[in-house]
């Protein structure tokens, strides 16, 4: 397995006058998760299979490549994950203008979102003697156009149940909007081992949010019934991905928010993905109301880990979140964070080998 564990020295660098490094979490079962504090990114997740291992996370071999990354590989996206229409929203009768980086919209926090900043990192053992990494970042008032000084904390834990547990929290000194997620790309065959169209996917969602041609929600919450968006029973990702359905045509595949079947913010099952050729299965649990399933339609990377390429649909994302463009849709779950309140969110990515 040594040849797929990335060396720390390729991630040691000073960026914005702060120290960047690579951190390695291990559990008692031999699972390994590597994380860099540049963008709070999951760099690799290695599952022991036989006498070797399979790395199921797409990424790069060095910090230099992550600095050039335009795909949000493994990163925490924020302040506002996903899109805000026209880079504008109104809060208490005041209009805020954000940096437009996905013309004409704001995407994943702007020109320099949370994926491109250096987080303060501290490794520790939790009360279960599991290895954890705490990452902290202070987003200043006005950064990328967002109001309020926002203190954000993300804790990654590699549990002995073979989960990547992600705990997010944040506080602000002024009213703001906030939507955090992790943007890891998974391939359960192994990173760089072909496309993900053979994976079986199920989503615990009766509804999804249709979008316009710019991937902005129309405001409708539509039933998945009798559509290729229905994953309540498992289907192969590639089974209907090229159907003559406007949502798939616009996105060149899946890139949509599903409304999870839940009535509260309790931790609940969101998705399951499995790949028969490796026997690897991924279960996603979250406190969030939605999940963005993205089938990697725009991937085109020549220089991934081990010099492998990541072409179209060679990785998928399951981004647990509040809905895209929620600040401009009163009927969507609220993403406003007030002073004296604490933003809290938890997501588990749990792996099994059948």
C-alpha cells in the first residue's frame, strides 16, 4: 500500500505566509485518509483490499497541482457551496454583490473561496481514541462580498467503523448566509480506473430541484416519479444519463440537488453507491436537507495521482448541503446565520467491502 500513500514532503509549502502540510489519519482496520489544510481538502482515502489498497478519492500528487485546481478536488466549499444566481442576494433589505466566477453566477464561494485558503490545523485523538483533524478558518467581513466575520471549524475523523466523519460549525458577528459542503470526487473502482457509470446509486429522495440552463434552481420542487432522476431504487449511474430529458441535456448528465426525505435536521441516510467489480460500497448520512449528485460531466484532468487521467464521468460527488441559491428562494430551507447562533452540520461517508 505504500506506493499509493502520498509523501508529506510534496505538500510542505508556505502559502499566504502560512504553513501547508499533509495529514494522515488511520484507523484500526487499516483504512487511511489523507487531508491537506490547503482548502481543507480530502486528498486520498485508501481502503485495504487483499494485500494492497484502493484509493477511491480523485486528486493530485502535490500541493502545486492543488493550487492550480479548478475542480474543487476534495475541498470544503464555502462560504456558499453551489450557486447563487447572478452573484446577488438580499439580506435585511440590503443587496449584496458577490464575485461572479461561474458567469453569470457565483459558485462555491467565489474567486478565492474556502477551497483556496489555508486553514489552521491540529490533529488529536477523540474520546473513542480515533484519529481526528481540526481545521479552523476566519473569513473576514466582506470577503468575496459576504457580510460578517465568520469563524469556521471543520473536524475530520476517521472512525473505526470505516467512516469519514465531517463535523462543521461556524459563528458570525453579523447576519450572513452560509452553506458548507465537501466536494470530494469518488470512484469506487479506484481513482483513475475508468468511469463511474457502472456504479449503482440510490438516493433517499422523492423530489429534486430542477434548474435553468445556468444550473440555477427554478424554485420548483419536482417529483422524481417517472423521470431518470428517480434513484429511490438503485440504478446504474450510466443507465439513463443520456436520456432525452431536459435536466440531463442541460447539465450533460447529473448535476442536481435532491430533496432528502426527512422532516428535521437529524442525521439520516442520504445515499448509497456500490461498485460490483471491487465490492466497495459507500453510504452517506447527513443532517442536511439536500444532496447534490454530480456525475463528473466536466472532468478533464491529465495529471491526477500516479500520473493517471480523470476524463469525463471518472468521478462522482455527493455534496450534502442546503439547496443552491437558497438566499433567493423563500420556500427553500433557510441558510441565514445570525449572530448568537451556531451553524452545525454533520456528514458521514461510510465504506464497506462486500
